[in-house]
C-alpha cells in the first residue's frame, strides 16, 4: 500500500514545518505549501527526505493560486488536510476600536475567510475516513476570553464558527473535522516567552491529527486532547 499523505497548508517555517518534519519521520508523504518562490526551510527538509516531501506554491489569499493548486492535485488522494496558515495582528494589545479597518480586514481574511476557501476547494481530495484539520487557538474560545488581542481572538472565533457551519452541512455529516488549539508555542507568532517548544509540540499535534481520522463531527481540541470550551 502507498504511504499515507498529508497536505499541510503553510509549512515553510515554525510549527507547520515542524509538523511536516514529524510526519516525514513517521513515513508519511508530505505535501507542504509555501508562499512565493524563495527557498525556505521546507526546501531544505525536502533535500534530506528525497521523494517524501513535495512542495507546492500557495498564498491562501490568492484565489487563482488556490484554483491552480486544486487543478494540480486533481486525482490525488489526501488522507489529512491541515490548514496551518495564519497571521498575527500588528497591534496585539490594541482594543478593537483602536484597530483600523484595513488591519481588521487583513487578519480576518487570512485567519478565517481564506482557510475556509481552502477547505472547500480541497475537501473532495480526501477519502471517507480522511481528516480536515485547521489551526485554531485557545484565544478563539469565547468562554475562556480573559481580554486582550481583540482582533486575533475575533478571527479565530470566526474561524471556529465557520468550521461549525461547514460541519453541519448534510454532505459533511460523516466527515472528521478538527479545530486544533496548540497552546502557546515559541514561534515567530508566539514569541520567546511561550512555555512550549516547537520540537516538543510537533509529535503531540501529529498524534492528535492522526487520532481524529475516521471520527465524524467537529472537535475543538487543545494539545492535551481536551475539548476547548466554545
């Protein structure tokens, strides 16, 4: 049988790269997307894993690039689709009324709207027991909101709501779907004060992705496999 395949959208660096590395070490075939044509750390990973890492170009905010990727992947079987791409706000400590409209639109486009377009465009590449996972955050929880980072929180809460709307479509009733809240991790987005490392987190998150395959319905889980309150 062919090795299972994971498509990681946003795998050029940080947590996406670490998850790609983990799956490659587990014997999976990894398709990872990068923005632009520049060489990235994913390219270096591909050099050390000949035939196991496949690199595709995608800016999730560019509909033409998404359509082109969908065409290139036509007929492929993807066991896990994981949409990791996302951005932080430029003003994490600003209250919502202090954030300009362009910044709000930029974050909501990249963190909520565009990931769902990716899900919709690529979902039919997955078999019945495949998994669609999206990188959410504990900051997307309304119940656990302790304040701060208003725009980022709003974008992840919107992503959660859109994934729930997707999950309740009749044609998706048997689909395994996952919103993953990985915890505060030391990445460019998380900063150097975060308690968890990328290296320690990647195996844990890979286990969660693999473990949710074949489980119909939408789960919103933290790094410990516990349900995050909506």
